[in-house]
C-alpha cells in the first residue's frame, strides 16, 4: 500500500481549490452588487417619496 497521492488526486485537489476560490469570489461580488443595488433603490425611493409627498399639492 502506497502513501503517495496519485496524479489524478493532485489534479482533483487543485480543481477543488479553484472551485472554492471562484465560489468565494462570486459570493463577494454578488454581496457587493446587492449592497449597491439596495442602497441605490433606497435612495431613489426616498427621492420619489420626497417628490410625491412634499413637492406636489395635496388634493
């Protein structure tokens, strides 16, 4: 019984590491995009409410 890893196991380890790396990068990019999107939505909604409530007459 050999204690050395086979070449295919090394390749699988490298591919698994690359997959985890890209998955982590995707999660970071997605969280930054969602933070930007929600912030932009809140600011636009605040502008809309400000325009509709305070600049238009109440009929």
